[in-house]
């Protein structure tokens, strides 16, 4: 699964940025226009709300897990805010698998 998570994190970084680049070409680095576009209609608003809720749940999960030996959440929150959950979640799962492998092999 570790390789799958790594590939998913890479794809989860590239695909959203393709759309972000299209937006920036059309609108420039206008954060207000970006925020308006997130909720431009019911479909976009539903996807945006779903993603925001899922991100907050992911943050809570990470904060709880880091107290019991999970990866520290800082970098994954940065990934979530700068790229998106589609990169941050599989990157977190990849890192967690790496830690589990290290513990299993004693290295």
C-alpha cells in the first residue's frame, strides 16, 4: 500500500494544480475571485463544503494520532492548505506506512 499512497499523493498534487493554473491564467492571483469561484453555484459549493469538512476531520484525526505515535501533522496541514486533501491524505498515509515498516523491521 505504501507505493499506492505515494503515487496517489503525487497525482493528488498534480491534478489540482492543473486546475489552479487554469484559474490563475484566467483570473490572476485574485484570492477573492478564487473564494467566489469555490461557491459559484450549488455544485461547486457542495464540493467545496464537503472538502472543507473532510479537511477539518482529517486535521482532528491527525492531531489525535500524533499523541499516540502517528506522524506529526504540521507538514500535512501545510500540504492540505497549499495543495489539497487529495495530496495531504495519501501523503500522511504513506508516511504512516513508512513509520510502521520501520517499527516492524526494527530500523
